[in-house]
């Protein structure tokens, strides 16, 4: 609620009426803000520990589970691709006087046959299935990174809203102190009523910002709950702060790391190998398949005899015609398409690395400036302005300007903190893994390998 002030003696009646109108108006605004404040959450808050939230998202994400099942299904088809078709067993009943009249048969002929494709056909077909399974696995790992990124972004938005709200509460407490100082000076005839009203106006602006920040905080929590498959009104509380260290990687190191680790790029690389294997399969499809058959004839009231052996090979009449008619050319175009798609994806990945790197370094530089210069100087400026105002050496506008500068500096500082973490999250998504010393060491070892 806003304070209703009484004017000192010596003011005219009309001035008192106008001041009463103003105080009633600001009191009404204060009541409205209090009534429209967001309701207090009754449910106990969950700890917003990021590693724990990521683990929950990994277990509950339907999209991630779908990718995992697709990989498992592709892996289960690899063995069957290496094996030929099933053998065939048959009985030939000869000498029947009528259909389905087996009593007057002359003899039975038993047969077992097996068709075996040319060895290269089985090998290449198995390699195609293996590439499919490997691509499905990389797509599954890419989905993991995507789920983590979609969780980290609203998490840092929640962090920003939480920190912004805490900073605004500090600003509000400071304005309360300023308003009290202005009121005392006003009652002592050392300041005008305008100073008191200005302090109340600034405080009302902060109340509006607090309400907006509370809504942003709720929306960020709803995004987290949506990803974790929880009720959207689930509250969270921030754990102990753990800020990421400064980025010590170069552009070149990050590019090499992305080419080596990004699952989407590795899937595209496997897609090129799959297309080349399919091309080899198309070029060798005309090689003959071999069919072997063993027969044994059993005459009436006798033992099986007159055993026969049959070996046949396919004649590649239509296979060569299909290949020359466009199948071989089509397989070559598939390879070119896979190579072009890989190069385009690689360019996009490297660009995303540079974009995330630039954002992270910009926020990192700004945080250093704010920590070393801007925030300490803004706080000192408020203290100096307050002392000067209390001593009558400065006006209230100078004090308000100093307070606004401190508020803006605090808001910008927390914004850059959130942007820094978001940029690092986007950078981890771009390279496809964590930014760790182990990754750098692995990359160095690979570069030394002949």
C-alpha cells in the first residue's frame, strides 16, 4: 500500500484537496496491484537441478524413446540381411489316377533345395543393413542432444526470471528507503511533495515489472513441466548456482570437434557409405545366384532310390538390362546426393558453431565488464546520490536516475548470465557433445594418428 501524506501547515485548501486526490489514486493502484498478483503455489517446489532434470527428460521424452525403438528395430534387421532365404522341402507324388487320390500312386519323389545368392550380394546387403542401424543410432544420439537443448533453454529462462525477480525486490526495498527519506525531508520542510510522489511512481513501475517477471517465471516453469510430462503448474526452485567457466576453445578446435562428434554429421557420413554400398550392390546384382537341389524317388512298396542332384545358376538377362536401363546411373546419383547433403549439413553445423561461439564470447565479455566496473560503480553512485540528497546537495531526480542506472545494470548482468549459459547450450548442441578437456585430448590424439 502507498502512504497517505498530510501536508504541513501553511498550504492552502485547494492544494490539500489535490494532494488527497493523488494519494487516493496511488493507493487504489497499490490495491489493484496487490489483488492482481499471481497466486501463491501451494504445491511444494521441486529442485531445479539441471542434471537431474536432464535425466528425467531422457527417460520420459516420447520422441527420444521413438528414436531409440527405431534404432533397436534397425539393429534387429542386420543379421537377417546377411543370411539367404530359407531352404525348401517338398514331396512330389507321381502316378495318381485322380487328384487327391494317393492310394493308387506309383512313387513319391522327395526334394530339398536351397538358393544361395552370389557371395557379394549377401555381403553388400548385410553392410547396407548395418549402415542403416548405425545411422539410426546416430539419429538417436542427435535426438538426445536436441532434448537436452530444449530443456536447457527454458531452464535458463527460468533462471533469468528468478534472478530478475530477486533483483527487483532489492530495487523495491531501495525505493522504500528512498520514499521514507523523501517523506522525512518533506515533513521537515526540506523537500517538496513531488519527491515523495516520484518515489511512489518509481515503486509502482517496479511492482509492474515484478508482476511481469512472475508471469515469465511461471511460463518458464510450465515449459520445463511440459518437457518432463508433469502438471504445468509445478513450481521449481533454483539450487546452488553453478556458472560455467570461461570458454577456452578456439574456432578451429570447435569446428574439428563438431565434425568429429556431431551425431547428425556422422549419420550423414554413414549415409554416404550406405549409398556407395548400395551402388556396389546394384553394379553386382547381375552376378548369378546358385540353386542346389537333392531328390530321392521312392517307388511303391520300396525304399527310396534313384537319387538325383541338381545345380542351377541364374542367367543375368534382365539384371543387366535393368542396370544398363538406369539402375546403375540411379545408384551413382544417390551417392552424389548423399555427398552433397553431407556438405550442406556440414556448412550449417559449422555456421551454428560460429554463431553460438560469438554469442558466448559476447556475453562472457559483458559479464566481465559488469562485474569489474559497471555494477560496483552503479552501487556507489546510488550511495553517493543518497548521501547528497539527505544533505541537501542534490535533487531527488539525481537520486532516481542513480537508482534506475543500478536497476538496469543488475537486469543486464543477469540477462548476460542467462545468455552465456544459453549460448554454451547451443554450442554443445552444435558440436554434439560436452565441452570438456577429454574432448580436446581425444581430438589431439586423432590429429596425431597417421
